[in-house]
């Protein structure tokens, strides 16, 4: 029997709608959580990769410069019998920030120089991070002025001109170092052609508290010798600490191999100034310890670790931290051979 009234179509009940909405919200919350987790994980991976690149790059920059320390183009100190009359050996360590020609002439004999934990830091180093080392590297450019792809001569910059002329050499004029182009008038082997000139570089590596003023990003920087002054150039962000140990060849005559390592040749074995200078002159290797951190903190993370950065001048493990902040850190380590010093046979 057919009903008197036709069946009307029915919609969803309020309960069914609420159940469907609840299920939808649960699924949406799971997707948001998954997306947020993936985003955080991707951010952590990017921060870790950037930190790794920064640490390795800092080692590369310092290591490459150290391996070229003492390079003076065709001028080969040590080819003349001891004492080497072609070099002026300073009685004490020179001011690393000095830009005058007489001081630079005396500093040619010191391919490297350092300041342990920033003690007695030179004046041209600004915003130095407390407890970090300072490294000074001196060498000539590997590119002669006027050669293809090389920088042109800049008025006021300091240049090295090695002599190849026997007459000049026999007269005791082995090289010229000057900021006045008129004083660079030595000759090549034929004693007629002007000798090549090379920019004389002094690089001072240090860790600053900030990349840009007030940004709080510790940064490896380099003060570079220019025309009568040093210019500071930022190199690598996120470098928290720099510590070095120097391998000294203390044998007589030298062999080119380190006999001892110290974080401070300026005070090794209670040395007097002239002896300290000789230690720096006979440093043939350098252990480089760099501590880097992420540029941004990690949410929910606290750095409670301590980090070993080689040895102190007293021979104890050099530890830093804990920092108790949200930045993740890592230590990078390398050993650089100072080729020009290890290959020089000086007492």
C-alpha cells in the first residue's frame, strides 16, 4: 500500500555535521603539525649546513694564508750564510698595526706573529671578542703588478721589489720595500730591466663581537694593510672563537719540523724579547681551532656543552663554555704547514 504522502529527502543531522567537522579538524591539525615539523627540520638542516660551510671556510682562509706566510717572491732569505744580512731582525716584536715603512722593513723577518687570547691587542683591531687569539700573517702577493689579472699599483700601498741583479746583490741590496714608487728601482738578472714589484701584505685575523655594529653576530674579520692604514674586512659570520698553537723548530740548526707546540711563542719558556722573536721566526706549523655557531638560535635548545680548542700556553686543555644559550656550535680543526719557514734553514 502506498503512503499518503511522498518521502521527503533528508539532509545531514547536526550530529553528523559535528562529527565530520571534528574529523576534518583532526586531519588538518595533523597536517599542520607535520608541516611545522618539516619546516623546523629543514631550518635546522639549513643552519647546520651553513655552520659547516662557515667553519670550513674559516679554516681554509686562515690555512691558505699561513701556508703562504713569508713568501717574498724571488727573494729567498736564507740563501746567504748566517747571519742573514739581507734581513733586519727586530730586537722585539713589532707593532702589528704599524704601517710606516721602517717598521714594516723590520717586520719582513717575522712572517707570522700572534697575540694569545687577545692580550696586548694592537690598536687597529676593533670590537675584539674576549679570550680569542689574534694572528698576523706577512707575505708578498703572488701576483706581480702589471701581470695579467693582477691588481694595479695603488699610490701609498707598500710594495716589495726583489733584486735579481748581481751587482746590487753584492752591494747588499737584496730587495726594496717602500710605499714610494720612486724608491723601487732595482733590476732583474740582466741589471737593466726593472725588477717586478709585488704588493706587501699584512693580514691580522681576529674574532669580532659583531658583523655589523650591534647585530650580535660574532664574525671572523681581517685587518688588511692599505695606504698608510689598516682596513677591516668581515670574512665569516658565526665564528665564536679562534685559538692557535704554533709548532716551533727549536733545533740548531733548524730542520723544518716542529719540536714543541705552544699557544704563545711570545712567552714560551720565559723568553726574553729577542729570543721570543727567534721563536716566531722558527714557527713552522700552526694548529688552527675554530668554534662556530648557528646564526640563529634553535627553539627549545640550550647549549650546555664545553668545547676543547687545543691547549693553553700552560699546556692544559683549552676549554670554553657552557654558553647556556640557544645556539648550536661545532669545533673545526686543521694544521697548516708554513712552507716558506719550514724550508728555510736558519739557526
